[in-house]
C-alpha cells in the first residue's frame, strides 16, 4: 500500500484485515507514512493525512504526534484546512495539553472573521475543549457574538457560553442580559440555546435565579405557542411540535418554580394544558409528559395537578415499553411518601409489575410495593408479596424477605398473624434472611405467651417437613427446647392437636444434629434444646444424657464446650439442672426498640473502662514487694498485701506473715487485709455510683454504696435494686452456715466463699427516664475465714454472669 492512498482505501484495507495483528500492521505502515509527510511539510496533503490520522485515533490507536499539525492547520487561511484542523483539535487536544494554549489566538481571530462558518468552527472548538484560561480570555468575544444579528452565530454562541459558565462560574454575570434578550427570538435553535444557558445560570447563582423568575410569563407564552401550534414541517417530530425545546423549557420552569409559590401559580395552567393535550401514544409525547410530571412534582403545584401527574405515571405503568415502566416506578417511589393516597390508586398495576420478566423492573416494583404497605392493606399486600417471594430471583429474595419482616412488624393486625407471616417467609426463603431474624422472632414468640402452644406445634411440623432452612430450624429447635412440655401435652386450641411422643421429639432433634445440612450454629440450638428437654420429660433422660455425651469430643469447639458443660450438669450439679434449664424470661424492649441488654451496652463499657483504670491505680500504688521478687529469700518482713481488683483467685491461708511466698520460716498468723478500695460501678449522665467495703467489727462487714450527682439538674424517682444469681444465692447461704458451724466446733471449715451481686438503678433527670446496670459485668465479693471466728473481705471486682439467672433480693 503506497503512502498516498485515499482515506476510503485505507478504511477498506483496515476492514479487510482478517486478524488484529494484520490490522495493526496496516495502521503502523500508514502512520509511518503520515509522520514522514508531516516532516516534509507537504502542504498539499496535510488535510488528507490529518483526516486519516483522526480515523486511526477513532480506532483507539495513538495519534498524539498529529497535535502540532492541528495547530498549524488552524492557523491556515483556507477553510478546508481550518475545518480539519479544528476537528483534530477537538479530538486530539484537551485543556490539559500545553498545545491547546497555542490555538487561543487563532480562535480569537476566527471569532472576528467575516465568514460565519469559520466563526462557527471557532465557537464549536471553544465549547468542546476550552480551558478556564481560554474561557476568561475569550468570554467578551462570546458576549459580543450573543448580540449578533445572525441567528446561526447566536445559536452557537449560546452553547459556547454554557461551556464557559460551567468552567468559570464567575463569568455568568457577563451573559445575563444577553441571555434575557434571546428569549424574544423566533428561531427555535436560538431559543433552545437561550433556555439551556438560562438554566445553567439559574442553577449556579441564586441571585440570577431570582432575576430570571420574572421571565416565567414569557416562557409560558413560548410553551403555549408550541403546544397549540399547528403542523410545522421544520419542527414537527411524530406529531409533536419541537419536543426538544418543550423539554428544555419544562426543565427551566421546574428550576424557576421550585420553592416559589408565585412562579408556580403562573405555570400551573400551562402544565395542566400540556398534560392533557400531549399525545401519549408516541415516544416523543411520553418524553414531554414525563418532563411535565417531574415539573409538577417539584414545584409548589396544586393538589389536583399532582394527582394528574400521578395518574400519568400510572398510565406509563401500562405501557409496553419496559423503560417507560421503569422510570414511572422510579418517579412514584420518590413521591410515595408525600402523595401516598394518590399512588395507592395504582397499587394493582404496581403489583402486576412484580410478574415482569425484566429484573430491574421487578426490583423497582418490589421497592414500590413495600413502600405502599399500610395498616389498611397489610393482609392483601402481604399475600401478593409472599407469592412473589416464592418465585422471585435469588438476588431479590433477601430484599423481599427483609421488607416483609419490617412491614409485618410495623403493621401486623395480630400477634398470631405476625408469627404466621414470619414463619411463612422462613419456610420459603429461610436461607436468605438476615442474621437478626432469628433473635427477633425468638423475642416475638417469648413475649406472646398465649401463642406458645400454637407456635411450638407449627414449628414442629415445619421441622419435620424441611430441615434445609437454617433460620427456621434454629427457631424450631429453640421453641421445642423451651416449650417442649406444651408440645408433648397435645392440647392446642389454635390448631389441630398432634399426638407427639418424647421419642418423636428427640428423633427430630437428633436428625438436625446429624444432618450434613445443619450449620454449627444450628447444631448448637439443637443440642441446647435436647438438654432443656431433660427437665421437661421424664422417661428419656438417659437417652438425652447419651446424646449430649457424644458431642463432648466434637471437632467443633463451641459444640464441644456446650456438651462438656451439659455433662457436668448431669454429673456434678444435677441438683441445679432444673434451675439452670428453666424457661427464659420475657425479653423486654425499651422505647428505642432495643433489648435491655443492648441498651446497657454503653454503660457496661464504661464500667469496664473504670475497672481497668482502678486496676492500674492499685498496681501503681503497690511497691515492688516480696510477691513480685520470688528469689529474694532473705527479705525481711514487709507490709501486708493490698487486696487486688482482679477477679478473685484462691489465696493460701498458709502464706507467711512477711508475705514472701518462699519464706517458709515466717509466722503462721495471717494478717487481715485492709479494707478494699472504692470502685466506681456506674458513671453516666452526671450520675456516679461507687461501692466500698470495710470491716465493721470482728464478725461483721460493712458495704457502703454512694450515689452522687454532678450534673446541673435535679434527680428524681431514684430506685436501686440488687440481685444475685438464684443458684449461687442458695450455695452462698449453705456455705456460710457450714462455716459458722465449723467455727463453733473449732474445726477447719471452708476456706472461702463468694457472692455475685447484680445492681440495677433507675432515675429521672431533666424529664428523661434513665436506667443503668452493672451487667453483664456483675460485682463479685470474695470472703475468707481467718482464725476461728472472723470473716474478712478478700477482694471484690467485676466479672461476667448470665442475666437470665438472677433474683432481686433488695
């Protein structure tokens, strides 16, 4: 192929290449020939070579070596070369290239040229790639051309002014007066450019927006002329007169009427006329109607006009074009909050869109359907949504299930309906629900005591039918463990009773434990349920013991730990098993919808931080004493040890009086520890609660609880409750009685005992009810016996305890 082939022949050669490698070879040879001719300054073929280079650039190959040739051709006096040079500048140059600054003077000269087409080339280039510096230099020339008598030049200048305003916002004031005068033009091209320029000026400057609000009547007249005008061959598109200009005017009216009642009132009649007279059977008519709807919904329009706009969107939902249905649902979703009743009229059409084959339309229809759910239509809408959930794509199941949960919780007509709905969702899409679904449903079931029998029967049937839905299986196992006795009775008024034996229930739980579909969390639910049934049945306790013992060597650590603890309950603490495995108490929610345990999370964190600070303080006060220096065998007597704030550990009563662990010759009499330091157990909202303990007498101990208020407001309705774990309280009392008997007999008694305290306080400050607790880090008091008749406080600190096993004692 010779270097001087025409553009058409080069295109033909490139297209005939069979492989990409062959195409690259053709382009490389041609680019080499173009470079050689650029170096030879061949004026006759410059435009021809640059045109070929631009085609190569369009194919994605590098063509940057033609930038300087574009600059030289723009400076040429010939129109044919200027045209190709300006085209090359728009394609190969941008504002980041230094070469773009070289054409600023050429553009300025061409803007003053007598030929309107050369002026047009300069205007188009500046509007396409003009930098901020070029816009500042050439803005006066553009303002001058906006006032030109030539409509062709004014149209190009208006679009160039739009680019200048976007680049340099401060130059907008320069074009305000010229833009205002362009609205009186009859040429549609000039009007279109003027409307676009005014829209840009109003969106970027509030002062300019107020100034152009006076032009609303002029814009209304222009729009009315377009709506009622007859057929015009120059501007008619599918029976609509210049729809492009109509859309632009409607957008400008939306900007001018936003948050302004006067401007909105001036355009209400026009918008109603456009909405009723525009043909909706053609795409161009739908474009004008859609822009009209957006304008009506964005300005302060009348209520009847807003209903008309919603009805137009409702007609869009019946259109065969999926794009039109999609934008209709997108618009309805934005206004469903403000115009809920108007959108409700099209609920049936919206629900029908759930059956659409397009995934994006289905998603929009699902979002809009969930937004339309209310207390009056919850039952009918939920039926449709549940049908959709059973057949919807996998990517929409999680969204649909979550939306159904929220709607059911907000508008449920009854607790039974609420439970049935959630169970239906878990049965259909149990693997796609969120993690918080299981605890939320458990809380709902717990708080609905009258439906415990109904719920456990229904969940048992669901468990027998399908164990693949993990969320459903977890809730079912929990309910069977808690209310298994109700299931075994076979008495249920809400549903048909089923005769279930103990072996049937254990078989179902064992199936879950052995199933490969069960997750570790699900197995944990099943194992706990099996253990809880040991206190609710009487004939199969040995079978439960054998099931639990199997998992004592399970590879899953969580499951193994549960099994080991449950085995310990069977063997060592069988007398405590009934109390430990009793039913869970009702879970209370505060006003914000959180569980009480969650609500006190911040309080717990503050208690933990206070505990750490107290530990650091005590450690800082303790000298590097004999306990730390284990090898100092010859150290002399030291001060007695201070009680630590760390969790209490058994302390040997044979420790020497000197305190050295290796001082085997020390005295045998133990020096009683001094009183424990004060610990801050609650500090929030200016209220501080501290606890201190000290020895009151040889046989007594005094615990002092101090509450202080550092806020500026008064506190009222202050109440405080203390609680201990139920099981631990009985053990503490029995241990205390044993120590007292041993003291009287003079025999060696129990070395030490401990008591766990759980504090709850409520008060009102500045009219707001506050509450706090020391859980789950409860107060831990540890005592030991010294001599024959005195109990001393060893230490007290914070430790974790279960809040479901507590009993209020004061």
